[in-house]
């Protein structure tokens, strides 16, 4: 999971600094969606490993619902930043910073799986 987050962050940052045509853009988008799909397939296993088997369905529901909350907050932050004069490049740096912070959080701050 940490590897997928790191790969997603690196691809997202590199994507905006490279000059590419239609095929290069398609390859970057394919790789980004590969990371997203990989995360969705690993979330159940990570949830069970982190929180245990006892309440795995409720915990998985909460973890999966957090994606909805994150998407709504993403839209709100994006609208606020662009409407207040920030350029798209500044917004991309903010998103990249959050991706790196998520990678650091999931790598170094592990939860004990004993409940």
C-alpha cells in the first residue's frame, strides 16, 4: 500500500513537469489509475490487518466511506483555491504535498493490530 502511494505521488509530480503528447498522457493516466485500482484491491486486507477480524465489515465500511468524504473535501478545497486566484500549478503542489504526507503517515505511523 505504501509503495502504491509513493508511486502515485511520484507519477503525479512528474506528470506535470514532462512534455508529452497524447500517448505520453495516456500512459501517465494508465499508471495513475493502476495505483488507484491497486489501492482499492488492497484496502480490505489492510483494514483487517490493522483493525483485526472482529469488526472487519464495520471498519471496512468506515474506511471505504472516507473516500466519499475525501472527494467532497477535495472539490471544496479545489474550488476555494482556484476561485481565490491560485493557479492550477499551486493546487497541484498542494495535492502532491498531501500525497507525500499520506505516504509518510502510512509508512512511519503504524497502528498495532492487537485489539
